[in-house]
C-alpha cells in the first residue's frame, strides 16, 4: 500500500536549536540564551548563539530539503525574535525572517508547519515568573495572534506548543531546563494548566477570526506499559498513563482533566488554581482542535516503585533515561533484557508505537493525528567521510511501517515528521546527539553534507513508502 496522496512526509526543527543569530536584527533574549550560559547546565557549555546558523543559511537548507523531496517542514518561531520583550513592540526584522523562511518553503512547494512555542520563552517574561505567571498566557495569545495575522495568508498548519510536559517538568521538577527549579510540584501542575489555557484561548481566537487552515498542539507520546501482569505493576501503568498522557491530552481532546489525577492532586494539595471560566474555556474549545501532534520516541516500561523517592536531576537523566522514579514515587521506569535501546537508553519499539496509537483511539476516538516528531538520536558513524547512519534508517523504517499499519487499521494519521531535518543543537547534549538527514560539519564552517538516510528518505517519499 502507498501512503495516501495527501499524507505529508516531513521533517522538523526548532528555532533555538537551529537558527543561531541569538542577538541579531533586534532579537531579544530568550530564557535559553541565558540558562545555557550558566556554567555546567549544558554539555561542554554549548549554546544556541550560532547553533547551525539556519538564520543565515535557511535558503541552502530548504533547497536541500527540496532535493530530498520533503513535502513539509515543521519549524518553530522564536518568540523573542518577534517580541524582544515578550510583549509590547514588535520587531519587524523578526517578522521579515519568518516571512522569508515561509516564502522559501513555498517556492520549493514545501508545506510550512509552524510551531509557535518550542521552549524559547522571552527572558523578560521568564523574569516575571514565566509560565507560573498568568500574564505569560496573555502575552502568548498576543504573540499567537500576531503570527496568525502576519503569516496566516500562507501558513495553514499551526501547532501552539511543543511538549508541555518537558518544558514544565524540566523547568519546575528536575531543574534541568529553565528556569531551573527543582521539586516545585504544585508549580509544575500550575504551569501545565496555564499552558492549556494559552492553547485554548489561541485556538478559540484562531477560529473566531476565521483564519484558514488547522490548529492543534503537540505533546510527548510516551505510552506506559507494565513490566508484567502483577496487579501492583498494572496499577503503576494506569497511574503513569494518567499523569504523563491523560493529564495533557484530556483537556485538549475531551475538554476536562482526568478525574483520577484531579482527585489525587486535590488530596495532596497540589491541584492548580483553575477558575470556572477557564474550565468552561477548555470544555468549549476541545472540539475546535483540528489535530493532536504526537512526538514519539519510545514507550516507558513501568513497575511499582519500591525505593525511596530520589529525584534524579541533572543532564543525563533529563533525556528520559529509564531508572527514574515518578515525581510522586508511585512508579519507576525500568530497562528490560528483551528490549532494544539507543545509546541514550531509550527503548526502540515501533510495536509499542502502534499499540499506543490504538490506546489513543480507544480513549479519544477518531482524532486526526500528525506524528510531529520521531527519530533516532545517535552518534552517527562516519566512514571515509561518508555519514553511514544505517541505525537511523532502520529506526525510521520501523516507525514509518508502524504508521502505515496504523493507517491500514483505521487510525487517522495525516503526516509523519522526522526529528530532525538537519543536525542541530541538542538542548543539553550539545552536538554529540545527532538526529538529522543532513549532517553539519562543525569542524568545517558548518558545511552541510547529505547522510545515507537523506537518500533513503528521498526514496521513501518518492515511493510513498509503498515497499515498507
Ligand atoms: C530531549 C530530546 C533529545 O535531545 O533527544 O528528545 C528528542 C527531541 O525532542 C524535541 O522536542 C527536542 O526539541 C529535541 O531537541 C530533542 O530533545
């Protein structure tokens, strides 16, 4: 079977990780511009000052994506490039860059798929409390509307937020991401609620103003599976899926928070402050969401936690490495002998991906899905100057096959975006963790080079994955 003709084969990036030009053309400071310069926060003190210089080299990069036959490019907009202080004055040069980027995509018949927020919050807002402060919600809605007005004549696909669970939990539970706070559990849940309100208000505004196209949100998709059939471990599975998935997906797709989590948080005095008006907003906007974006890399294998609650913070544990207890100590993730893992100990399981998508359909019905990220973080083998990233080809082949099976089994998947189009700055892992189809040679002026997977993906797109 060929993938449907309107299925989008894409690839993704994020502003802070690719653009560089951190202080050029009127751009304001982001929280990551500041946080990454705190000694020890990132591997080898890497930061996004230059990244892979997409800001100056986007035409070359888009041309390479077009050569690959890429049908769609998912990229994010740097909020502080548009609003240097988070709100107030608009930076026209910032709008100009994204207008040029969008026009370059369209010139090559590449569909722009825009993420409004991929973690780079204006520092001016972070300093006023960031996502714990309701004012940030107001500022986001203004930023979103400015983008709708400026780009909505050519952009027809919008994602409000990328992976709320990551920037909220790493910002307020483990402290590995800005603002670097550890153990603020109530603050963590409050930020997730504020992000949900910012999303819902932006969706309602998008629909009320009659912008063309579709809007949704992207969440981590990390389905939990018990290590066995023991009752206590099946409970751990239920608990993990409730807190890591339903807490984020239900308010968007059902318009309500999962009762099990609300009850648990209330009993612990951790329930976010939520007004009736906000809860009504979630309820009335749920049906306005056009799709849900899934960022799937791996499942989590869980069991009842039998050790003291040790919040393993720090860089290496922030990338989803198994072995950590949940924030509340109820369950822990484990590695299993019969599973396959990446160099960063992330399980590789296209099977769990397909099972998880069925779980979502059972809970949310026939919701339109985009796979907005999926890929292999690896240290790519280089042989005689050629980047032979066969492990990445094998990983992506298995996951596109799972997407194909999902579509054949009646699950409404409308597109697949590999993470990432081009090698880029990993938030905490510098450049050692590569994801791209295009290699960036940091030893030779950021020269671009096509990997083996570049040619492989080109063929997959051309044949619409018919032979998978
Ligand atoms: C933590 C990590 C990683 O470095 O592997 O997960 C996979 C991927 O997720 C994306 O949303 C991040 O923007 C990107 O940088 C990657 O981040």
